[in-house]
């Protein structure tokens, strides 16, 4: 396959449109595309002013379908998210008024500002892709993706996300400050007239692309490699890293192993291949695993982060050797 493949052009055009607004942030944009193709939710963390919300919003505009943005606040209640039952005096019956969660792309802005009840309501739709209102259960639209942002530096009015919910996010992406040359372009662009962003694909086309990604071949050796990486976060001694054990209270769950393969398939597809290579798995591993580790107090006192631990594991666990079979995508 070549870079002119018709199958790849839609995502190239999506990135082209997003880059009309967003300067730099190539890693974030690639991970957003991976999440779209792999049907995964994504958590984006960074200090204010780094265009996290704008990147997600712009991407939503290029996809089409329904796009809703919810600004999470401490006084939010579940009904603000999922909807509620309303009594109709004329008919004497209750009817369901659906909330903004019924959309294709949901931007949960500053998700860590919402209290536990709201997080629980969001947890059901993220995992089960359904919403329960009263005694009725409603399916979420298809496709359905949650793209959440959080601010790591504030402590007032902020609730830590439950581990069970954090685990539902396929990836957690950290966004850093731009380089000085990029910031110059940002200032120049934001103080002038912004280019209009065009819709590139619709939801049916996105579903077709997701189905194509499902056909990308992942060798069993890569699945074993994914399991080895995740197992090492629970028992680092088995990869000759016993010193890490005191820093880890809980390792990554099996969802990490699953998502390593799903995300690697999407990345291989973006790289114009119909099969996954070991570097594809390694390249997404940090974003897949970092938020699934629960660190000990000793890690906090020694200033050891999840990234430090995952990087040591990635450097220790050997990449498998996989035959380079050129599997063809279906037409």
C-alpha cells in the first residue's frame, strides 16, 4: 500500500482541517485519531491554555454527527448529564427528556470537577454504551466517544476520578507547553482571522473506518508482548525490576492489554499498514498504561511517577520478533 491509499485519505484530511486551528500538538492529535478509530475514550491532561478543549472541539467539527460539550462543575447533577423523567399533566404520564450525553462525540471539559454521582452516571455510558433513566435503558448513539480534559494543578472544587472510571479511558495523554516557534505561530493565528474548519467525514464513514481497523492483523506474539508489559506492572520482579515493587500498589488491569492491541491496530492503520509491528505497540504503551497504575506513598515521597515506572518496564521487556507478512486490507 502507498500513502495515496484512498482508505487513508479521510484521516489525512481530518488532520489537515484540525491543523488549520491547532499549532503543533502532533502527539495529541494522533492519539485523538487513534481513539476515534479504535472506539476508545481519551483523557487529556494539561495546564490551562494549551488548546486541549479547542483540539477536541475542532476534531468534532470535522467528523460530523452530533457533538456536545459539557462543562463539568461541582454543582452538576446526573440529570444534567443523562436527562430525566418529566411529568406531563395533560396525559398523566412521565416522559423521558434525554440529556446531552446522547451524542456521537462528547467533550467532558474539566471532568475532574464533577462529584461522584455524576462520575457514576458517566461510567455506565462509557463502559456499557447505554444510559438508564428511571426504569428505562437507552442505547448510546453509534459511534460514541468521550473525550475528557482535566486540569492537574487546581485543588479547590476538584474531585479525583475513581480508579474504575479512569480505567475506562483507553488513553491518557499529557499535553506540555509549546515550543517558542510554535507559540509565535499560535499568537499570530489567534490574533487574526481563524480559518473555517470543514466537515470531512460523517458518522457512517467513521464506522466504516473503524471496521477496517478491526481487520488489521495483530500477531499472537504481539498479544503476548502486551500481556508481558501489563503483567510487569503488577509483578515487576518477573522482568528483573524488583526495586519497582515498593512503588506500585496496584498494576494495570487486563483492559490495558486489550487496549494495547486495539490502539496499535489503529496506529498501524494510520501508518498505512494492514498488520501491526512491535514498535506500534510500544509507541502507544505509555499512553495506555500510565493512568492505570496506582502508586504507593513511597513513590510520591521519592518523586517517582507512573511514566518513570512504565518507561523502565518498556526498556526491560524485549520486543518480540514478528514475521513481516504483508496482509492486505479488504477492498
